[in-house]
C-alpha cells in the first residue's frame, strides 16, 4: 500500500512502497524518482529535515536536472 510522505523542507510528496521504486509527485510535470527530486530540489535546500537525503545517492539522469538550454 502506497503511503505518501511529504518532505517538510521541499513540500514535495513522495509515494513510497511503489513497485519499481518510490514516486515523487512534483507540483508541475509528471511524477519522477527520488534522484530527480534531489537533483531539482533537495540539493539546493540542504536542510536537516529533508526526507530525501537518500536521493543524492541515486543516479540522476541528465533529464532529471533542470536544463534551460533544452527546448521543451
Ligand atoms: Zn527534500
């Protein structure tokens, strides 16, 4: 059963217990991985209360980073 957790620092919801890995619900765009959340949000926040510290140990793909140079 998936139970959403909300990171008190980032304000982002994470669905844990999902087959294939946790899903992060961003305020905009499709759900992503913890690595994506870390790449986009948590590494900038860097506060002790962040529940996604582990995201930094996962490999983020280049698509996981904001890249204003890429056409959308
Ligand atoms: Zn966080």
